[in-house]
C-alpha cells in the first residue's frame, strides 16, 4: 500500500511548508488541508469504509490509504470573536471542528498527535503533575482564584495564564505573556473572576526549549548577548535572541522523552529552565512551534517527516 | 475594564485577521506551500529563511492555537 500523509493545519502554519518539502523529497504522498479553506473544498468521509474524498483547488482525491496524520489543530478554541457570529459562522466553526476531530476514524494511521492525547497534554496542571511524576523538578505552583494562597509565595513570583489568553476588544487583540511580579500585587480584586497560575520565581534562569520528535530530541538554550533572559523571552526582538544547541544531562533527556511518551504524544515542545545546575520543567506544548529553531544542522522538519513516513 | 491581573498584564496590539505576508507571495494549492516568484517561501536557503515562521506568526501563544 502506498503511504499517504494527511496534514490538518492552518494556511499560515509556515513550518508545515518545511515538512512538505521533505515529504516531496522522499516521495511520500500527502494531502494538506488548511482550516481556512475547508468550505472551499468538497470534503467527505465514509466513516465505515474509512474513505476520505477531497475535491477542489485542482484536487480530486479519494483515499483510503491514510498511513499518517499530522494533526496541527488545537483541541481548545481560545480566541473569542469580538463581534456576534452569524448563524453560518457559528455553524461553520462548530461543524468543521467536529469534522476534523472525526478524522480519528483513521485510527490505524500514525498520529502526530492523537487528538485526545493533545487534549490532556494541553492541560497545564496535568503537565505539572506528570512532570513531577516522571522525575522533573517543578517550581512551586498554585493554580486558582483564591489570592490568600498566593500570599504564601516569596516576594517575587511568576504569573501566567492557565491557558493561552487571547482576547479581543474592538480592533485590538490582547495577549498575556508570562510575567514576573511581586506576590503583594495579587489580591482578591484582581484574581477572583478567573483562575491563574502562580509559580515561584526561579532565578537566575536560562530558558531551554526541548523538541521531542519520536525518538529524536533537540535541546536549545535561548539567550540574549550570551546570557539567560530574565523575563518572557518572546518579548525581546528576534534579532536579540540566540538559539544555541546544548547537550542535556542524560537523566533530563530521559525525563523529556518519558513525559512525551506518558502523554501518548509523538511530538512535544518542552520548556525547561536551567538554574544553578538544576533543570526545572515549565511546560509542554503538544502542538508547539519549531520552525524558527530549525537549521540545516538541526533539521527538525526531517525528523517530523520521518515519523510521518513511518 | 476588569482589573484581573491577566488582563492588566496583557499586551495590546491591533488585531490582524491574517499575518502580514511578504509582498508578492502566494499559496500554491497544488503543492500545499507558500511561494514567491516560483520559489519556495520558507526554506533554509530562501530569501526569507525559516525565521518567517515566527515573523509572520500572529501571536497566539506560539503555535496559532487560536481558532
């Protein structure tokens, strides 16, 4: 049976372009479906016979040989519309999302990642529990909306959302990065309406991104002018940031692979912090971005294509 | 406006429905990737390299987790 990879992603998911070039090189057949274009195609599934048909944009495919699925779709929908959705928009959003979840009828394919694994892996409390269980050091953490618990932290703390904060107001969008504040700044008034995550401030710190793809692992430290970055590194200009390959201690590498495996994932982007020789688990992202880390010497797209090729 | 700390700490910027793409590029539906002047837009050897994967990203955490 010829191999066929189904890719479910966004049209603006540029990292997918890198993997597609690898699939082309190796001659693996693929179909890329972008969420923005779904209604522009005619797409059907026969769930009993496990057949997918895709027509439109020059394609006319009927396939039953899907051997791998790269599910780049998030499981949770985060961003709220800033305007009332029309009936059609409501219908399009709810039904296509369900349709994409329905691709799990191709259960025998290699999945990167299986949606229910992504679902649980996107839970930050679950991540932290599991990270601790596999052996990682985890910063002291409290999650909730009772500020009396936050007062027990040392003066400096990390405040982060429990899930991506992506809000809309008029013509603006709001995004909340991980922030370093003092515990005294939190009170009932500014925490009660929604839960948040408070963690001990680990300092000094160097951020490390570990990308696990199947059995492969790439570890990169993220610095600016050769030094660790105190706050959320994403707030710096891109030209001010360095990504440097590092070797992790064997035990830490094993923990990284263990947590990905425990979560039933084939891909995981893990954030660690190194501080005074200790490695802390911060979070794992089952659909994390990686294209910006890829180099010809660190070709993450090849690892992904290899897994998808089976 | 709420005083919730996650809102007061939020960074505000104009909402963009789609990323600000380089001029002259287009999506190749046949291959399923972006091109410019018949060359692949995102590759290690292209004019834009792979950092475009960040550059054009609409900030949604990291991975376009939004809808």
